[in-house]
C-alpha cells in the first residue's frame, strides 16, 4: 500500500478497522461484507475515517471513505508500520468443546492477541468431527469469528485458525509455526503441578508461549503424556475445576498480564 502525501497534522479518529490484501496505489476497494457493515451497520459517510490492515505484514493504513456504493472505496492517507510487540507470540491449542463454547474461545483468544488458534478433537470431546471436510467447515466458521474479533479489538492482523482431527495433527501443525525455544504449557488437573504464574516467572525472556487446554472431560493420561513428550510443562490454574472456555481465557489473560509486566 502507498499513501498520499499528508497536507499537515490531522486528528485521526477511526470508526473501524478492516483487513484487506494490499494493492498498488492509494485507493482501495473493500469487499461486499465490509462495505455492507460500513454503510448499513456503522452508517458511515463519505469522508469518515477508517483503518485498513494488511493481514500479511501487520501494516495499518489510516484512510478516509472516498465513495460509498455496493463496494466502498477508501483513500489511503497515512501508513503505520508494523511494530514488534513487547509481548511474546501467543498460540492456543484448544480441545473442541460442545455448543458455542468454541466460538467464545475463538473470540476471546483473538481479543487477547493470539497469533494462532488450533482446535483439536480430543478423546473426550463431546463434538465429533466426521472427516477432514467437516473439520474444514468448522474451521472456516471459526476463522470468520476470529476475523470479526480482530477487527473489533483492532489487532494488527487476524489470527490463523485451524481445526484438526487429533492432538497429533494439532502438534504437527504447531511444529511448523512455533520454535522449540518457546515456552509450552498444558493446563492440568494433576496434583503437584506448579502454578501458571510460577512457570511464566522462570521463563520471562521466552519469545513464544503456547498454551494447551483440554475438553470438558479433561485430558486423558495418554494425551497429557503426548503433550509432555513434545515439550509441554504441566501447570495449574488453581484449586477449582474451570470450564474449558474459562480455563482458556484465564490462562491467556494471565499470560498476557504477567509477560507484559516482565518486559
């Protein structure tokens, strides 16, 4: 994306952020869904300010609406380069849950800044996937939820969302995106595990944190053994047994808060 020259300082108050693949020039066209949201939900007008994010680079463009039709066009005024976050990269491995709990986990994990969210079918998951096509259908739906949550919370880019048929498949995906130098944690109900804050305190300089959460019926011993064999440390979220979606948001929020403090 390229920006036109600024004609002087200007107060920029964005009415929303939208993700778009960059194209040459300073005029960009939004897709029909974003155009509908701008015109019919936000009821923005020509000249109103919006932000456009490049989901690949994390660069954000400050824009104004140049025309409103079936597809809204915006003119790029200024570019904000992608910055290196002071926080470590955050990845969530979440066992599939029943009902709308996966939607909640995806939404909250996005707002808390996860770069990647990997759902997997656990032995005790109530939700059962028929095949790879079923997994892809659920993945596409959850990716839309993450996309909307990233827009609402003004993330630099939406997280990648994957739905896998097994823990082994999820871990194989993890190996392609996360280095072995990062901290890997699995929230466990096993007695005598160390508390999450303690584990984070001893790994303050880690560049990446991956957190694994089990299903409603908890992890099986085989699943927990597989995770520990792949470098995961068992941690506790406290004496109470939390629902999977609450365990996920508690672990992610605690990690974000404590890693921010330490940097």
